[in-house]
């Protein structure tokens, strides 16, 4: 009651509504409870809208986020620890923590029957065409994925197609056959070939000609017009490319247009004719002319 004797207004009671009880149309609600998900309580992960309180590990109920969550083959979400226990590799030497197999009081035959040596092989779970691992075609789940070249691979499949050496996104080279290789095997299969390659880099020059000979060109597949190496027109693959001025060159072609001297991004000069030159040859071709310029091969002769 107020001082003037009138009754004070009473604030209305706040009622909390359990949105999990408001069922959404099939396939449109929270994947865990099926309820409608409103903006103030949503978590977006794995392409689905979840209630924040429902977005937790199926086994240990640990709260998750989009980084910690792992999709299981059963279409539920797990923390990385529980995912590893259920779907990761099993057997001697694995799960030597809370998931370790207790064998006290069991004989060897019983241990052999209980020990889950065979883990679910996700390579046998085929993905829709073009969406699975490029090597085996199987589904790729979060805890086993390797992202490279814009594609998801199984970690166990992400190895050199020839020598089977494990790779990472830096060591992997895309081959024209749409497989991946280590740099050594890529060079053997798709690198330049001919005299001077595959042994010690010896250069033979006669005393009469000091211009370095241009390496023998590898006859490879021609690229579509305007997309290949500007010098030879052939396809340029990752292990042999040099990039300059928005163009991709073969390393062997990235030489001065006049003297054939090897160039890099600090020594090259782009010219009006679309070719590249070392600083000396560029100066002789396109530099200022007259008395005092070009004292060398480009000296101005005045009779």
C-alpha cells in the first residue's frame, strides 16, 4: 500500500515456456529433441539448428561448440573423447585412459572375445557421388578428416598414390590424373625429362657462346589458350610452378627471354612484348638510349 493509501500495481508474473515441448515439423526442429528452435536459443552447427541446451555430447553430456562437436555415423554429436571411444581405432595400445578395457579376472580367450579389435570402417560407408573421400569414396567424419585442395580426405587415405608416404597440405601435389603425390614421386611422374635432369646439375658451355642453353622442353599436355605457361603453352602443375604478374610459369621456363638466365620474383622485368627479361637485357631492349647509356652490349655506336 502506498502512502496515500492506494494499492500499488502488481507486476505480472513471468512464465518460462519450454520450447522443447513445442514440436516442429519433421526434419525442421532441433535434431536432439525435435522442438522448435527460436533465435535467442539457437546454435548453428553441422548445417542444423540446435537448442543451446541440447547441443551436448550424446554420451557424457559435455557442452559442445561447433569446433568440439564430432558427427557420428549414427547422426548424433559427440565430444572428441567419446567419438574416439565409440568410432575411433580400438585394440591393444588404444584408449589407455578412461576408455581402457578392463580385463582383471578374465582368461585370454575371454579377453579376445571382449576386446573390440575391429573398429567401424567408415570407408565402407559410401558417400553420395562426389561428396566423399577422393581416394576411397567413403564418408568423412570430423575426427578423421584432412582438408586439402578444397576437398575432405580421410587422414589414412591422404598419402602419396605411389609410395604411400603420409602427406599434409604443404607436401601434397595434385597430379593431372586427379591423384595426390609427394614432391619426389610427382617429379618422377610429371616433372621435366631429358638430358640434364635426374643427375647432378652440370652445365656445359663452350668458350665461344656464353649464353646459357635453354633446357629441353618436356612435351606435355597443352593447356587451353591463355591458361598455360606463357613460354611453352603447356599445363603447369603445383610442384613446378612460378607465379609472376598473375601468370603461372614452369620453373624451367622462368628465364630471361634473351640470355636464358634463370629468374626469380626479384630479378625479373616484364616487358611490353609480354616476355620476361633479366635487368641487363631489359635495359638493353627498353632502357634509355644515347651517349652514356648501355655501356656494354647495348652501347650506342656513332660514326
